């Protein structure tokens, strides 16, 4: 059985399996063998560390598939992207891998910059950009006629008529700009979550970072704890004041809604009373009653008055 080299840096980029996942993998390999080839770079294992351990421990043969990378950083980037595509990763794990990939991209960008001459190249590019950005305004020749045949009355008038705004220029570099939004897309999480996780890793305590990575606390909760701990006395007072204003506003909305509902219930109850009274009066009025028309007129007037009272 072939022995492969385990690179600790490569291995640490792969989130470990939990107990249940590990047991399922071992059982599957024991029963069916290792069907998916392990990916190697030379004799270094790049992908399939968990399968490799299961095969070695149980004496099961495996196949390998070779890949070529420009350097170690390229290999690391491939490992991270491969994890995004194959594993059911937790949100903290996705954010953690995305930040590691960001560091790799930045390191490669610096390396290319040094290889291309460092700041000399960037300064030259800046000079070319500034040159294109600065419009050239022609100087005023001795009396120059305008298009309508008259002479220009001032230098400003001439420059305004002859000035053509430059086309907008865009500085294009060969380096990708990996913002939180772009990293979020790669990791399949929101850019807001990426930003909050980055703050936790950079500014949180070791215990807070561990709680988030172990999914014992949410990213949002720990982020808010860090932000609250960094507030000044005035910021805390402002936050409490805003919270109190929001609480009062919501209480007012609830009170207005309750009053409106009460008024509606009262109108509904009054309307039912009116309807019952009308039905009672109609039943009381006889068809042959000589006062029938007067009674109906009185009833109609009363209904109109009741309707006005409920507005």
C-alpha cells in the first residue's frame, strides 16, 4: 500500500469530521472500499485526508489522482474551493475558510507585485492615469473669432466653449479585489455575516472565537457583544436612548391599534343594536295601520341619525 506525505498546513485547511460523519465514512469504506481517488501533488496528499486515514487503519487499497499546482498557495486555494463544493460546512467554517483564502490571494498579489517591479509599476500606472485624467485646455490665441463671427470677450469664455470633458478613465489591475461581498459569494454566506465573523476573529477574545467556531453561540450575538464592549459611555447612553424611543414608539402604536379596535367594536355593536331595533319596529308596524307612512318616515330619519353618530 502506497504511503503518502501528510502536509500539516494542507490538512488544517480541511474542517474535521464530527463523530457521526467519521463513523459513517469508516463503515462505508469497510463495506464498499474507497471508490473516489485521493488527490495528490507529487507524493503530498491534497484531498482525501479522512479517507486516507480510514484506508490505512483498515488496510484498504486506494487509488490516487495527480494534480499540478504553481506553488503551495495555489494548492491551498484549490483545497479551500474544493471544500466549499463538497462538504456540508457550517457557517463559521465557511467564513473561516473564506478568510484564509483572502489571505492567500493577498499574499500572491504581493508576490506578483514584487516580481513585476514593486511600486515602480504602480507609480507609473498612477502617472499615466493622472495624465489621462487632467484635461488639456487650449490657451487663448490673439483675438480669435467665435463661431458666430464675434470676438471672444474673455479667456474664460473661450475656454468654456473649447473645453471637451475627458472620457472617464478606469484603472484596471490584474489583481482581483476580494471584498467581504465577493468572499461571501464564494463561501455562500452573506457579506454581512462575513464582516461580522472577521470582526470576531480579529477583535474577539479566544473564548468568543471558540464559542462561534463550535457553534455554541451565534455570530450575530458575539459580534454584538464585541461592539457593545467597545462603546464609550456616550455611545452606550445614545444606544439606550434609541432603544427607549423605539420601545415608546411601539407602545404608542399598540395603544393606537387597541383604541381603533375598541372603537370599531363599539361601532359594530351599535350597528347591531340599530338593526335589531329596525327589525322590531318593522314587525310592529301593521300594513293596514293608517300611521304606517309616518312610522316609516320616523324610522328612516332615526336610521340616518344613527349612521351619522357612528361616523
